[in-house]
C-alpha cells in the first residue's frame, strides 16, 4: 500500500470503521513506515484533544435566534441584489444619455464658436478638441463631411 492511500484511510482506521482486512494492511504499513506512523499519531492526538473539549449547550432560543439572523442576512442580500440589478439596467441608458448630452453640448459650443467671425478662436477650439486631426481626411470622407457640417464651409 502506498503512503497516500494509507493516509487517506487513517481517520477511518483510527475510528475502527475499516474491514479487518483493510485495517490489518494499514496497521502493517504504519508499523513499518515512520512517516505514516507520525501522521497516525498526530491525527490520534487531534481526535483526543477534540474529545476533551467541553460540550457546548446552547440556550433553548439559540436556534430560533440563529434562524432569524440568517433570514435577516438573506433579506438584506436580496435587497442589495435588487438594487444591483436595477443599477445594471440603468447603466446603459444612463451612458447613452450622458454621451448624447455631451455630444449636444460639444455641438452647441462649436456652433456658437463657429458663428463668431474670429477664425483664430475657431482654430483654438478645434485644436483643443483635436478636431484638427480631421483636417487631413480626404475630400468626401466622414471626417471632411463632419467638418463641412460643423463649419458650414464647403470643400474643406
Ligand atoms: Zn507510509
């Protein structure tokens, strides 16, 4: 028998739960293997210490209080799950609304700036929004069409 097999059955062996044949095989291995002997001794010592521990007698209301507490925790978790699901459902529409508001704000700001007859202000604004990156797009591309739309000029 291998040490691993013996050690897996040590607990059952010490409790006398094995058949005579299995018990004698394990006993034979343990008596000839210092490693498994050590393992058996420490397991047996742990069982002895557990047996010496005082038995706890809970109050008669313990189980009722414990069940109430578990129900309370589950109720709270259920409420948090509901809030989380609600927020998850809200996240996508909120992001779309925020992006739309931001887009409208940028569009409005560009429209206002574009209406001023100061080309240097327009250049500053487009540069700060990195819209000048669209200047390099060839005629007829999305970038040039966008610049046409917001600048009200043709053939940018
Ligand atoms: Zn062994």
